[in-house]
C-alpha cells in the first residue's frame, strides 16, 4: 500500500514537474530560468504559474502572457509579518485597494501579444505576493479573480547579478516622468528611479496615428468600446519611493506615451488624473 502511494507520488511529480517544486527547490528555480537567465512567470486568465521560491538578489523577470487579457506582474513584499493568507483575506474584504502593509517592488508591465516584457528587480529576503492589478471589463482587478501567487525569497545563495547598464534614466516624481535624455529607436535599457513620495509605475504605449495618451486611457476605462488607440509595449509596475527597477523596451520610430495608473494616496484617483502622463516622439 505504501509502495502504491509512493508510486503515485512519483507519477504525479513526473507529470507536473514543469509546473511544481516536485524536483526540489534548487532544480525548480533553475528550470524556470530562460537562456537569458531570466526567471519566467506565465500569466493566464486568471492566475500565474512559476517558481514558489527564489534566491534573494537582482533578478530579471520575464512575463509570458498566455491569456486573452492584458496582464502584468506586480511584486509586493509583505511587511509587518503578514502572510499570503492575510493578503488574500484583505483582497477578499476589499478588492478595490491594496493593503497598507505592502512594499511595491516593481515587475514587468503589460504588453500586447507577440511582445516580451522584462524587468530587473531587486528582491530582498522575505515573503512576497505576485499579483496582476489590471482591471477586467467590469473594473474588477485581476488580483481579485485569482491572479495572486505567493513567493518566498531567500535561502540558498543570493544571486550576484549586476544591474544592466541603462541607456536612459526615467525619474519619477509626484506627478511627472523626467527623462535623462531623448529616447532613440532600437532596444533601450531604461532605469526607473522613484524620487516621489508615493509609489509610481511606468506604462509605455505606442500611440496610433493622431491618438493622444488621453485617448488610450479612455479605451481602457470600464465599458469602453472600440479598439484601443495605442499598443502597450513595456514598462514597469509600481515601485516605492527610493526604489530603482530596470526594464528593456524596443522602440520603433513613432509617437509614444507614458502613463501612471497608480491610485493616489490622498485622493484615490489614478495618478494620470494628477498629470502623470507624458508624450514623446522616437525619430
Ligand atoms: Cu504614479
């Protein structure tokens, strides 16, 4: 009987080895790194698959979107000894806001099908949640539909990766984006540094002809009709003041916009309504 149970366990491990930690923690972490060394998380409607634990250190994260909806990865470090169970309870009680005991640690932002998004984040030892904060058509954030995954960081040897050298720095303040220099066409490695008092994100959109950032924002409002007036290409999810996250984005010539959708700490209104958008042209 014991043998039969053991055999079944082995069988299950063999079947689900690509999606679970059956193979042991070290192997499961290694198996999920792509050839570029990035840790891969797969987003679907509505959940994430990927490693349950990672070593601390600078970590390049790639999101692979296998869903129909737009998704991103927001790393949240749980503070004050809170657990994933506490987080789930808080979201169930009020899905319209994130609890106050989380630290915004960034992640790759949303991108449309066929594009890839990378972000290099600094993960320090502790308990994290990986969530998607993008709302569905009815305005319900995906985190409330199940897009939340617990992640334990630490143990093992810390990763000693070096931060990629940025070609551009975007400084975030309340409520503005400031570029260190104009964006040129091609692949750009962009450092985002938050000098504001509040958390901020960077959503990079390629604007369709004659469209403005406002048109693109309107096309993501609940109940909006018609196709979006721009394409989401890259960016990072929210980071706390004093934080720095690096992302890589490909810029073809054209008009672009940056948007911050993070709700304001005081008014509760998204930061773009406080002026946190900008438009620029890539020659
Ligand atoms: Cu903001």
